[in-house]
C-alpha cells in the first residue's frame, strides 16, 4: 500500500473516531431521538417481514379452503334445485382465497350462508384441520303457494312458514296447498318476507298442517272473509280438501286469542277425526268444535 493509501485509511479511521466521539458526546435528548429512530426502524422491518411470512402461511395450500372442503349439514333437501354451497363459495372466494387460519373465516361463512334465500338459520360453523369447514343450517321449506289475481299476473309463488318468498318449490310444488284471496304482491325480492299479514297467517296455517296435507287431501287455504289489502286482524282461514270437505280452522296461530285452541291441539283433533271418519262425501268441519283426540 502506497503512502497515499495509508493516508486515506488514516483519514477514514479518524472519521470513524470522530463520529464515535460525537455520538458519545451527544446530548441525552439526541441519544433518545436516535434510539427511538433505531427502534422504529427495527419494528418496521420486523412488521414487514412478518407480513410476508403471515401471507405465505395463511395462503399456503395446506390451509386453503376450497369448495370441496365445505361440508353442509344436513344435506341439501331435494326441493332446492340450486347448489347453495357452490353459490356461497363463489361469493366468498370473490374477495380472495379462503384460509383456515383467517380468524374471520367462521364469521364470514356464517354471514354468507345466512344471507342465502334458501337458508332460514345458520346453527353452527366449525373449522378443523386439515382444511375443513362444517356448516350446520336450517333450510327454508315451502309450505304453500300464494295465488295472485290475474291483475298481478295470475302467478303462484312459494313461501315458507314465515311468508318468505322462495324460488320455485321444485319437487314439492305439485303437493303444496294454494293460498287464495291474496290481493297484495310481494313487497320485496326472493328471500324476503311477503309483507302481507294475510299471507303470513295463511303460511302459519299451512305450516301447522303440513305433514298431513297429502293424507287429508288439502288443496286450498281460503281466508274466510274477503280481507282488506294488507290487513290481517280478524281474518279466519278454512282448508278445502280434494273431496270438497271444508275445514274451518279459525284465526292463524299467530293471531289466535287465548280462548282459541292452540294449533297443535287443532291438528290432534283433525288427526283423530280423519282416523275415525267413515262417511264419504264433502262435509264442513269446525275444528274448534271437534272433541279432543287421544
């Protein structure tokens, strides 16, 4: 090394000593600021590194949730013709890959299924490893068709027990009783309540007798008097059977006064009546006056 090189090295070493001396001789305030800057720089670097590691972990294939990793219980009933699981997964994955390590996954899955038009309630969402998400739901089940007058298209629209408007009832449609005498079209789209108390009352009656509709041959649910549009108070319902038999039901279960027999009690009376019935031909039956069955 030449003389010039030695001189440069000595100057560099001298500069290092000077900086060290300056730092050692700095005020406590300067040292504090320098320390804060170093800690902040370290924390920022660590955060960026963790973000990269965390992203690799949460999006790794071993933790990724695909369509086949979502289990729906109970299985989708036959009257639902659309694929609920596939529709919900498409909605969720539109925001990015689903990861089992995502703390919000269970909540997001529950909310997405609860918003589906065929799901009445999400009972539970469970995550397990390897990637598996189990969703327990209660499905909406059509209980009757609501017939609209010709002025609104003459359509028949399926509803569940809460008068929520449903898509086509599929395999059940030919076996559902028809609620007639409705004047008000649905207030909202599919998946939303009809918005008419007359429809709600008819749906409640239909739900109460649903298991026995084929056995008793129930084809129509009829408001016993022509109601004013949108008014359900004081409305009574009758069931018309295929042989012309007319069952006077009375008020809907949700509107029944304390003096009215409960819906379960009415059903028990009707079961006993039809089991013991011997005469043929149409008759009128007031379920409120039937004796209690055993």
